């Protein structure tokens, strides 16, 4: 293992699971030149994925976005494969099957027995621990996370996740492959939510709490947060993601951190989900949506926006959101789970934030952020707003 050589660059890649993520990952690997073998438990699903990817490549060629011969060459590198056992020897096998620990462990057991020791075994899990999956495979030091974002062909970021026993060699090869595939790798320990899904939690949580506290209506809170350069406010963004999907990620992080109050789901979002108001996909979430996608009730009170963004931290959606994002990022770095540059890269590429939270903290002043959190902790005791000890020392 080690650096990507000409051989590993062209070696076969296995993809297990031909759904949204598996298909996209297969397309990325085939575009980079690998023969890609796709396996799915449902008969015909792998073949359908190959056909779907081929059609979308041809469509891009017809639109002049891709050379037609190149589109055909990529498509020709994709093959369905009947079973995990029937895969050829691969440089890496990436699984994107159902998010279920026992099912994934079964798969890694089979992969461990059927692929040579030199093959990297990767999971695209977004919420399970690499440390729970890896021991199921023979030679577990070669198991790592390769967490792609949706849709993989368009999203540049890949979180490369190291379990406790993932070897440094395997991490190096994972990072090199991701780069060779035209993506941007960031490295992270196997911590709940990894970088993006962990650090982003307060972006949603603070806005929901501000509405609960009656500080302002959702449209006004969203407009306040947009003044900091975010393309969408947190409440309209969760309507786009799906309130159910966003709540599930938050709840998973909350459980995995032993119910840390920082991640406790809000009654506001729980009620939206219980009432079936899941966002754009159901026509109603925080806002209501007309058939053309506009939301007539997303109209901010501009005078109130100006008043709130000039107010103290407790009622200021911008200051409060940024303080919490910075705190989360600083804590992740302080625990040694990811480096500061990787955290900033992950948040700008993975979520489209205008600035990384570490860079933002430096701009606001880490001690100012600490003092804001102390004020918030006084207003809302219970641990959610406890400042990271590293805010005292980080430069
Ligand atoms: P999906 O439901 O679209 O696709 C899963 C596919 O796996 C289906 O085609 C299913 O037939 C197949 N499958 C299920 N069990 C299998 C097994 N034992 N062996 C072989 N094939 C099996 O799911 P999606 O959204 O593609 O997610 C897959 C994985 O990627 C999950 O672990 C998920 O947490 C993760 N992920 C999802 C993201 C998303 O935005 N959808 C983003 C990042 C990660």
C-alpha cells in the first residue's frame, strides 16, 4: 500500500449498494479510470444503476458538458457483479448499503474473507462507528471510512475516517485515491457525525431555539443568519434537507455522545416531524411551499433583523450561531479528531459555509467567543453552551 501508483490507479474498484450514493461513487471511480464492479442485494439493481449512470453520462455529452467518446469510455468501465464473492481483486471496495450495523458487519466479514489483505475496505456510513464495523473483517487495520457527500459526482469533499486500528498506510492510500479521483480529502477520527455532521449541528439548533424562545418568527431568524454570508438560513435549509432527515442525524449524534445537551433535539423540530411537516417534499415544513417552490410565508421583518443583529448575544442569531459553530470546531480540534485546516475545508466544501469556523473564530476573537458562550450559559444553564476549554488558549 502507500502512494497511488499507475497500477493501483487503474486497478478494479468494488462498490456494494447501487442506490443514490453507490451509483454516484461508482461513477466517480469509473471517471477516474478504474474498472468498477457494482453489487446489490436486489436482483437487477446493479444493472439498472449501470444503465442509469450511462444515460446520465450520455445526457451530459448531448449537452456538450462531456466529450461523447469519454462518456462511452466511462460507461464501458462499469459492470454489474452478481455477488460480493464474485468480485475480482480490488484496490478498494466501498460499501454504500443500508445504514444498519449488523448488515454492514456481515458484509465486512465476507469482504475480509474474499478480498486480499492489501485491499482497502471502506464504508460510506454517515452515522456508524468505524470501530464497530472494522473488527468484523479479517485484517481490520485496512478498514476506513470514505464518506462522500450527495451527489458524489458533484460534491468535492470526502471525509476520510480513521478507526482506532486503521493503519497509517491505509489512511495514506485512502487520501491518495480520493485526490486521484479529483476530490478533496479531509481526515477525521471516527467520532459521532465526523466533521461536517457534528460541527453543523448548532447551525440548525440555535435557529430552532430562537424561534422557541419567541425572539422572532422563522423568516426573520433566517434573514439574520443570511446576513453573515450563508446562502440559506437554517430553517429554510432544513426544509430543503427534510426535517425528518435532519432530525435523524441530530438525534444520532445526541445518542452517540451520551445525550450531550449540545445536541439535544428541539421540541420545535420534533413537532414538525410528528405532524408530517417535513419541508419542501411535503409542501409544508417551517414554511409552506407553493407548487412553484416559493414560500409565501418566508417574509422577514427587516426592521427586526436590523435590531437583532445589533443586539447582545442572547437574542442575536448571528453571534449566537457563530459562537456555537466556533465552539464545536475548536472542541473537535482540541480532542485531536481533526486538524483545523481540514475542519475549515470540510465546512466550506461540505456545507457551503462562506468561511470555515476556525477562521471565523480567529476573526471574531476566540476569547470573545468564550465570553459570549459564558453569557449564553448563564442565560440557559445546563451544559449546552459550555465553552470549549481550548477557547482560552487557541490562537
Ligand atoms: P439507498 O437506499 O439509496 O441505497 C442502498 C442500496 O443498497 C439499495 O440499492 C439496496 O438494495 C442495497 N443494499 C441494501 N442492503 C444490501 C446488502 N446487504 N448487500 C448489497 N446491497 C444492499 O441508500 P443511500 O442513500 O445510497 O445510502 C447508502 C449509504 O450511504 C448509507 O450507509 C448512508 O448512511 C450513506 N450515506 C448517504 C448519504 C445520502 O445523502 N443519501 C450521504 C452520505 C452517506
